[in-house]
C-alpha cells in the first residue's frame, strides 16, 4: 500500500501519531506534574489537529509552513492553559485557540495598514473574549467583552472591523455543477443604478429579446442593484440558477449589441 508523504516544516504528516483518549488522559496527568517528555508527546499527538485547522486558511495563500508553526504555538498555549476539570474535550478547547493564533498572525502580516490604537483595542477585545470563554466555557456577549476589555461596544466593533482580513472579490463562495459564485456576485453595486455604461446603450431593444424571467433578473440586478441572493429570494429560485440565467441573458444582449 502506497503512503503519500507530505512534509510540513520537515514533519512527515503521514507518520503523525494519533493518541487514544486513555493515552491523552495519562499524558496530561504527567504534564501537570511537570513531565516535559509527556508534554512533547502530547504536542506531537495533536499535530493533526493543527493541520485540520490551517486547512481553513488555505484561501489566504500564506506559506503553509508558516501557518503550521503559528498553529503549533496555539496548540502549545492550549496545552499550557487547558483545565481537564472543565468537562470539555481538549480538541474543543484547542481549536478556537489555534484559530485565534493564526488569525493574529494574518492580521499582523496584513498589507493594509491599521492604526496602532485600533490594533490595540482589537487585541484587548480578543484577549477579553478568550479569557471569558475560558472561565465561563461559553461564548461571551458583546457587553461582557466590553466590560472585561474596558472599552465601549462601538470601539470594539470598529476595531475588530478594521483588522478583518481583506477578501478578494473573485473569491469563490459556492460551486454548483460547474457554476461558481464569487464574492462580487453577493455585493450590491449601487453604481449600476446610475451607470453610464447602462444608460449609454440601447438596452430596450436588447432586453426585448430576453424572455420574461431573464428580463426581470437583469432589471433587478443592474437597475435596482440587488445581489444574486436577493434576486433568488424574490423570484423563488436558487442563487446558482440566477447566476446561470444572468450570464445567459448578458451573453444574448452582448451578441445583439455587437451587431447593432
């Protein structure tokens, strides 16, 4: 049987160990007693968890080795702070910690510059959320985070919004039978309501050549600036169907206009 070897940071992922629950419990008892060898075994036994988490960030086009190392930092922090008496599995506790560590790395390496004060407020809010989640074992409310961080709710929302990782308009969000929907398909373009391109074309003749449904979709999308999702809800079909009909209608109109 062939073994497919994939190396990340020099680690052969095909040979990563998998710990049984009984082994995890025994190792964690030894870790709490200061056994560094047990700590090392526990880290190695949970590297697959790090791999599964960093797959979520594959669309960021970051170096996989870098993300793996950052994820390992989150894993180590999770091991050092995990309390078995909380009644939750280690993986349940560790995954948000690993994700948070990777997100911090992506924010710090973001090409868009954010003011120091906004970053500080965002990190205060994130730290407050992690502390509250760790102590109460549930998702804290915005009011609770604001109180813990010593910030207003508005400051938290503004700061967290400012450090969000940018997303490409051409980022695929859904694929159905070969028809891919992109982020730009879900964004209303208000300029389309006043677009000189639309106003300058003899659209009335071109649109007369469309069937009723295609005609209505074009009006909603390019005259009213609605998203494909909004159009789909209004005419009771799927977003993928709206995408197909829109592309077909635009192609028909372009073919007609190119001949006029």
